[in-house]
């Protein structure tokens, strides 16, 4: 009698061990599938990140190009304004010089003696200033 329950217990233990082994193998397979799925998901996410970085890089490049174009246009406008102002300044200075020469010529014609005296005095002062150097 004692042999039969021990044999039955041994058989049940073997069956239980086989069931545990089967369940462990199934769990290992599920974990492996889950790990493969996670790896594939990570690969997909990495591909998405790479695509996003490429798009961001292109957008940054385009924005930089647009800013450079704006800066170039602004520099050209500023340069044109500077040239126009310089030309206006030159024209004004030329007009003022012409008016001063006309005024000096008129003064010299109207008062030749005084003009000679002023010229002599200016020459003396200039010679004095240059001799001190």
C-alpha cells in the first residue's frame, strides 16, 4: 500500500514538473516575443527620430538661408542710402565751394587793395605756422 501512493506521488510530481516546464517555456517564448517587439518598436522610434532630426536640420538651414537673404537685402539698401547721402554731401560741398569762390571773386573785384592785404596777412600767418613745426 505504501508503494502505490509513493508511485502515484512520484507520477504526479513528474506531471507537475512537466507542466511547470511547459509553462516556463511558454513564458520564456512570450518574453522573447515581447523583447523582439520592443526591439522592433525601438528601431521604429529611432527611425522616426532620425527623420525628425533631418527635417529639423533642413528647416534650420532654410531659416538661416532666408535670414542671410534678408541681411543681404538690408545691407544693399543701407549701402545705396550711404552712397546717395555721400553724393548729396559732395554736391552740397561743391555748391558751397562755388559760392565761396564767387563771393571771393566778387569781393576781390570790388575791393582789390583789401583783398591783397588779407592775402598777404594770411600768407604771413601760414608761413609763421609752418616755420614753427
